[in-house]
C-alpha cells in the first residue's frame, strides 16, 4: 500500500483505505508478475429533509438537495418530477430525492402538509340607538377568535355585542396557526323625533308635524 508492505501473501486482500495497492505474483523461481490498483474512497452524499406544514395562503417552499456537483432525481408522491439540485414544491404530499456521486447514493424524504385557513364571514350592519347587535364570524368551533375595532383589541370571545358605530374585525386562527379575517361596518340609525300634532286651531282639522 503506497509502497509499504502490508504483510499479506494471500490470493485476496481486503483494502483498508484509499491509496495505491500493488501485488507481486511469483510462479516458480523465475516467473513473476505485478500490477497496481488505485483505490479512492468517495464520501456518500448526506442530506436530511424536514417535514414542512404551511397555510393555504403561504408560498410553496423550495427544497435543496445540497451536495453540489452530484446528480439528482426528485419524486413527488413516487412520480419523477426533476433532476435539478433544488425544486419548488407544487402541492401537499411526499417529496423524495436520490443523490448520486459516482457509485455512491444518498436519499432523503419529506412530507408537505397544507392547512386550510379559517373563513370568517361578517356582514355590514345597521342598528338603532338602544338596540345593540351581536356579531358572529361563523367560525368552525375550533378556531380561536380575536376581535379588534379601529386597530384596538376588544375580546377573544366567540361573538361580541356592540351598540356603537365603527369597523369591527374578527381574526380567526386555527390549531395550525393559520389566520384569516373579515370586517363589518356598523352604522347607527338615529331615531326620528317624536311627531307633533297640530289640531288646526279648533276647526276639527289636524295634521302631523315633525
């Protein structure tokens, strides 16, 4: 090995590292032959991909196989999709890559999950003075609710009752941390003044006046 005697005189020899291996073969006292082989150790490609969870409004993440200079084969749910070092995901499912460097290969797999964000629904409302209204964002029952008015936090109750004009926003958040919001504009209708009755100066005629 590299000019040093490794102490083996068997027909086969187990290499122990990279380097130049030479063998001398003697057949009888005057017949011999020799040869040399170069052994190189190539580091197998290493890669770990972690599972990713996103909300349905997030951009699709990109994945990198790293190991520059290698060859790559990506699959999505078992179907080949790319041979580039990086890819951009296109949907929920299982992404896997096989990385090849010479005869050495490495593999990595990850799962992408997509969480549907809540869908709050609030309608603009007209109320009369003294007649408050209840606002309900119609969440799923498992969503957390955060109420705001003009940027100020009001409550995290499922519904709120309001008696004044303004913009009221409900922010719903699901268990995966995905959020969505909707806003209702509440307008207060002022009551009409009480009518006045003009009896027409005693003539028997009368009319309503406001």
